[in-house]
C-alpha cells in the first residue's frame, strides 16, 4: 500500500514537471517567434544587399541564431547581438528591432541606412552598445533613448542628424561613458547636464555646429580621457579647470573660435596628456614653459593662433614628442640670438617626425645643429620665417626627411651638394629665396624625389642633364631664375611628370628635335625664354595637357594642326612669338578651352567662329599681320564673308557657274564684234552698241576684282536662273555679266535661249 502511494506521488510530480516544462517550452517558443519576426521585418526593410548577405543566409529553415550577424544567448536562444557592420546594406531600420528585448549590442555601422532613428530603440532596456556610425540617418535623436538605462556606448558619428543635444537623456543615462556624436549637424550649446556625468570617459562632438562657450563644469569630469570638440563654432576662453583633469589623454579643441591665453601653470597637472590640439583658434599670449612637464606628450599642435614670444627651450625635454606644429603665429627668436636657437633645443627630441615652424617672424639663421635633428624627422616646414644666410651643409644628415619646405625666406648662397645625403627626400621646396649658382648635379641622386620647386631664385647655368635619373618626378618648377642653355632632351623621358614650369629664364634651342610625348603631363609653361624654331607637332600627343604656355619666345612657322588633338586643353598662350600662317581650324573642337592668346605674332587668314572661339575677345588676336573675321575681334572683315548679310551663302550658290558662264559671255561678245565687222555698211546701229575694237580675254579672277568679289552692291538685276552684275575692268572698261545658277533645272535652256536672242547659235559657234 505504501509502495502504491509512493508510486502515485512520483507520478504526480512527474506530471507537474512535464506540465511546467511544456509551459516553459511554449514560452520559449513564443519568445523565439518574436525575435524571428523582428529579424524578418528588419530584413524586409533592406532595399539593397549587394553582397547578398541576408538574401542567401537569412532564411527561415534552421535557427536564426546561426544567421550572419546574429548572436543568441545559450540558454534561452534569444537574440543578444545584431552586428552587420560594413555590409553595404541600404534601407531603413525597422521599428520591429525594438522587439528584440534581450538585445545587448546593435551595430549597423558603415552601411547606408537612411531615414530617422527609430524611437522603438527605447524599448531595448538591456542595450549597452548602440553603434550606428557612418550611415545616412537624419532627424533628431528621439527622447525615448533615455529609457536605455544600461547604455554605455552610443556612436552616431558621420550621419545627418540635427537639432540640439538633448539636455536630460544624457544625464539620465548614468551608465553612459562614451557618447560619440561627431560629424553631424547638431546645433545649440553644450548642455551642462552632459558634463555632470561623472562616468564620462570620452566625448565626441566634433564637426558639428555647436556654439557658445565650453561649460566651466567640465572640470568636474575627473575621469575624462578623450574629449573632442573640434570643428565647431565654440567661443570664449578655455576653462582653466580642464587643465586640472589629470586623467586627460587627448584634448581636441582645434578649428573653433576660442580666445584668451593658456594658464601659466599649464602642464603641471597633466601627467597623462599625450595629444593636445589647439590649432586654428584665436589663442594669444606666450606658450607656457610648464608644458615641458607633459612628459607623455606625443603631438602638440598650436599652429594658426596668435601666440607671441620665443619658443620655450623646455620643449626639448619632451622626449616622446613626435609632432610639433607652431606655424602661423607671431613667435620670435630668442632676443639677441642670430640663429634659431630653439632648433638646437629640439635636437633632444629624438622621436620627432614632423616639425612646422612656418609663418612666424623668427628672423635668423639656421644653426649648424639643424642637421642634428632627430634621425626620425620626416617633414620640416619653415615657410615665411625670414630665415637668412646659407642652407647648412649639415642638412645632408637628415637621411629620413621626406619633405623639406624652406620657401619664401631670405636664404642665400648655393644649394649645398650635401643634399645628396637626403636619400628619402620626396618633396623639395626652396622657391622664393635668393639662392644662386647652378643646380647641383648631386640633386640627381635623390632617387625618391617627386616634387622639386626652385622657382624665384637666382639660379644660373643649365638644367642638369642627369635629371632623367629622377624617374619619380611629378612636379618641376624652375621658373623665374637665370637658367641658360637648352632644355635637356633627357627631361622628356620623365614619364610621371604632371607639372613643368621653366618660365622666365634664358633657355635657348628648340623643341622640335628632342621632344618626346609625356602623356601624363597636365601643365607646361615655357614662357619668357629664347626658344626658337617651330612648335613641335609631338605636342599633340600630350594627352592630358590642360595648360600650355609658350608665349614670349621666338617660335616661328605655323601653329601645328596637332594642337587640336589636345582635347583636355583649357589654357593656350602662344603670344609674343613669330608664328605665321592661319589659325588651325582643328582648334575649334577644343570644347574645354577657356583662355586663348595668339596676340603679337604674324598670323593671317580668318579667325574661326565655331567652338570656343565664340567666347574669345579681340585681346586674344591683337597685333597680328593679316587676321580677318567678325567685328567683335576688331579685325577687317574677310573678303569671302560679309557680316550681317547672306553673302557667303549667295556666293556658294553661284560659284560653280561663274567660270563657265563668264567664258561663254565673252565668246558671245566676240562673236557679235565679228558679225559687226562683216556687216558694217548694212548694220550701222550695231556700231553704236559694240565698239569696233579687239577685246582681250578676261580671267575669272579679274572678273572677281571687277565686281568686288561679286558684291551684292554691284547687282543690276536678279532673274529666275541667275543675277546680272556690273563691273569695272582694270583699264576702266565698264562691263556687265550674268551669273547663272547651273544647279537649277532649266538654267542651260535659259542660257541657250538668251544666246539666240543675241543672234547666234552656240552649238555652231562651238564647232567652228
């Protein structure tokens, strides 16, 4: 009996357990169906799936937990993460995403989702990571986001969101430590509640339209590491409290309108500061000397402000410094120093890679220690610094330097031959100085050189023929020097050349024999030299040329027709040469040509009317020998064209018949004269009409001159098949002639009838 009771008890427990299990399975099945429906609804809103990620993988058979981008919890098999980063998807975000109630991470970044940020996001109470950066989302951030109490990271960078930053949801999200909202269109001011979140570690508000000042309360963020407020419209001073946040690692405030000075104690409380970006503001005063205490500093960007005074010598203590930008301020040299002594201090920064001191009134010499700068130095910018004296020969020690910019200073003396030691140099800018002597051949040993700008100096001598060794050259700018001799033929072997400026020198010779086509060259300026001979037809093979300036040389002969093959040409100046002949008709196809100057040559013939010539003025053609064309060009009207009248069309209509009819008309006159002589006694009236003199043969060209090129002003009458002109021959004889349009049906019959009226049979005369 006892055994039977125990049996029934066990069976009852099993039944209860089975019932509870069935309820649990039913609940799980229902929950899974909710997630499945939400995912399928999300998929239905995708308009473009170029990689067919969802189309081939997100199908109903099998568990959705195995779908691409979907992660589920192990026990309940609920969706906890949806990550489709960088799938090139396009569409809207389905509101059914809000039904994924177990979702912890939603990452749809680097796609093309558009439309508004759905308010159903607020239903995701377990959400910790919301990453929607690099999309096309617009509108405002929905207030419902503040319901996501567990949210830690929100990244909406690089969308089209707008409106003011919400004042309350950021303060209500007590777990939020990293809001990235940069590269949108947010306006208004920085809300104070935002800076009251003690857990805030990083803040990205860069590239928006925020205004006003930075809240003073920002100093309360004791755990702040990386604030980024760059590229807004912030003004006022930088709160001094921000420089007391010892946890700061990066401070980015550049590209604003911040003013005032930096506190003198700057640097004393920033032991972890690694990057400081304050460029392109309106900051003034001196650079604090205590900045040298920021021993972890790797980047210091203070350029484009109004800082004054000398560069602190203590910057040399920043052993980890890699980037130092001090350009475009009002910094000066140390008082009483003839050289830029701070460069000697910076030789201790052995990690320095990029140094910009340009656009400051330093006024001094480059020290010999310049060559002792970091062996890691890759770029040095010192434009417009009033640097004087020679370039130190020690510069050759900077073997890893790739960019050297010393332009627009007062450097003098030669380019040192030790430059050959700068094996990594790619860009050399020394223009706008007083450098002299010849270009050293050692420059040809800079095998990596891609840009060489030496214009506006006093350099002389020839262009080194070894220039062909610089196979990576893309820019050669040697204009406004005193270079002589001819352009070396080796220059035309530089196949990567994009820009060539040799203008305003004393170069001679010609281009015809040695020139080879540079198919990548976009701009060529050889103006202001003494180059002679004809313009090479090979220029037509310079397929990418958009600027061609050969003005102020001694080029002669004709403009080559091949220039019409330069379909990308935008600028053409051939003025002040000795060019002759006609303007090539091939130039009318240059649809991109916006500037043309052919003045001061010996050109003749008609100025074309078509294509780009319709937009040019008389200035393009002045001081030539015999150009003609439209009145707008201030040249005589061409003889074979009459502006404003249908003369050209009229002449084209009759020109085919002029020669034939004129000859026949002369024959008729001679026949009548012969007849008159034979019948002088019986036909005295004819003597009154046709004089008894022997007429000479008259050429077609003389008839053209007699009628002023068959001018309409000389028309005596117009019939069905032609017109009668009057004319005066060279000896003064007044004649009339008829010009038939032989293209008209019946013209020959009309001519035959008129001959019979005159009293003779043309067929009999032709046989005699």
